[in-house]
C-alpha cells in the first residue's frame, strides 16, 4: 500500500494498493452532505485509465447516489459507504456498537439499536432507521461486527 502524501491536488489518488501485479486506486471522500454522486466515480474512472490500474475504490463517510452506484457497477469500481466503513471498525459484542455512527443504507439517517419482538429473529438485535415507519431501513448487528 502506498499512501499519497503530497500536499495539494492528489490527481484522484489517495492510496495505491498493489498485490502481485494488480493495482487498485483508492479515492477517499469526506462529505458533510450524505450523498456522493456519479461525477466523483467518473473522475476515478479517468484516473484508473490514466494510471493503467486494474480497478478502483471510492470510500466515503456518506452514502452514494443511485447514479453513482450504477456507474460504479458498470465500470469495475467498488463503493464503500459510511455505514459499511463504520461497521468495519466495530469491535466487541453488539452492545459496544455505537448506533450514532451507523447510518441508514436507504436514507442516510442515524440508526437506532432495536430488538426484534416477533418473527424468526425474535430477541435478536438490529439497527433500525430513526425515520421509521417512513423509512424501513435496517442493518443486522451481526453483519457489522
């Protein structure tokens, strides 16, 4: 892994990952707004072409728009959004996960830790959107530990 430590414009490269002969370019975005659009993903595609890289990853503290996801899927670019990123850092049991850093995969709102009251998951914990019932986004706590 080679981190870009240059000051100023990075040319769309924050990290270069190398394994065997494969090169993966990583672009990281921290957005106060919660949606990252297709232009960011298109820019990375241009960087991949210029760098002759095998694939790319855009990592964001927010979420991605539908058009960004569609463009990424069509162009061998992986997207890692805020909830996925936060989940990758979660450690310990379910009670240690801070729901204030878990964002709804559907609308981007904060999630709240809840316990299933019925069905085959009765008694298990999950994260539910704070905008419920308007938004029914959920994340299984097991998937983020």
